[in-house]
């Protein structure tokens, strides 16, 4: 995954920033063009320019040309499922301590947003195995990643099917990190215990309080992990212009909760620690509230997913063509 640098070439992604800060990401083609209400920009006028150059439309409106950051690409790429936002992906990679050479397993590939952050972190010597229920989502994620990196990724394997069945088919203790982004992660704790090496990190990303409560209690009850820690990441941008320094009117608030815990060695019991309060009991009715149907998750239609998959694969083909 050699970083792209130098002048813009065919197949490169370029982020065009307009006069009002509007961002447009395009993949450069010989003879191509980008149309906006501010005028037309020919791809040939961008090819050969250094990053950080300015290119004008045919109406003489200047646009700044830069290669997009991963966070920029994630927010503008084709989506078949809801993405993990950059602020949460960065926290997952950090708290799970994902390093070059690590073997990582993730469940719920979505549109590939987190997968790309993990692939960057593990480098070419690591390995990422993504388990996904839906073949369409797997195809969209693969196409998005190939579009961004500009080539296929040999250290990345996508397996389609049920997480528990697929994970249990892997050798015991064969991965260093497991990341779960799914509706009912508490159902997979036993499978995670099988595949995760002692000392390895489990990171779980969920959207609702009830999901968080259920998975934390399941991790504790398993007796195979350290006490789980939970948090959420809130991002508040600031406006800084001269003496006008204040928070922006909008902030990126709740997107999800992140829980982490570390795997214990087989047969080891976690030493007792003092905890405030008493573990609450919950009834079958409470458990019913914790089921995926009650979490308010929304799904894209099959028609939209098929359209998104075609668009993502088309972009990937353009991006990888120059490397053939």
C-alpha cells in the first residue's frame, strides 16, 4: 500500500474544493471531465499537476485539487450499509491497538469503511479476515477498498456467511484482534473466545444503549475476558477566525458505543475487583427489548444495494485500470 504522491496521474482520486468549501471527489481519466454549476473542469487540465494546485473551470472559477484523505473518501464513497464514521474507526484502531503484522477478524464489513482503516494499520505483513452475511455488502466493500487503494488487497479475505460458523472453522487462538459491528454481538462471544489469542483484544461497536448493556453482560458472564470498558466518541469542531473563536453550530454527536475487553488464557479466572452497586437482574421481557428488531435499525432496499454495488465496482475498475 504505497502512498500515492507526486503529480496527478490517470486513475488517481482528486478532491476538488470549490469556492464555498464544497468538496467533490473524482477519479481521473484521460479525456474525462467534471461538471458543476460553476462550470466544467477537464481531467486533462488536472493530470500532471502537483497536489495542492489550483485548476479553473471554463467559467474561470478556481478549485483546489488535493488527493482525498481516507476520511474524505469514506464519507463520499458508495454505501450499501451504514458506515462506521472516521472518528469511531480511528478510536477502534487505537483502543484495539491494531498494529502492523496483526491478524485481525471483523464481523459486519458494511461498506468497507472500517476495513480500510484496519488494512492501513496492519500493513502488508498483517492479515484481515472480514466475515459478512450478505454477498452484496461484501462486493461493495471490496470495490470501495480497491477504488481507494488502486489495486486488489492480497492480505484481505472476505468470507460470506454466519459469523459463528465461519469463526469456529478457524484455528483456535488464530487472530490477535476481533472487531464486531453487528446487531447482536452477544450471540458471538463464544466464537470470539475460540478464535482470539490470549491477550488479544475484542472491540465491539453498537448503536444503542440496550445493545451495549446486553453485550457487556454477556462478555462478563463468559468469564473469558477482562472487565469490559465502554465509551462513545463525540466530536465538536471549533470556528477559529481572528478573535472569533467559538464552537461550531453543529457537532458530530452520538454515532455508536465502543466496548473493549481482552481475552484471558484458557482456564484462568479473573481476579475479583470491587464494583460499585450490584449487577442488575433482567427478565425475558428485557431481553426481548435487546433483540435487533427493537433497535430501530434501518436497511437499504435490495434495489438500492444492487445499484450501489454496480457503482462501486465501476469506480474500482477505473481506479485499478492504470495498474494493469
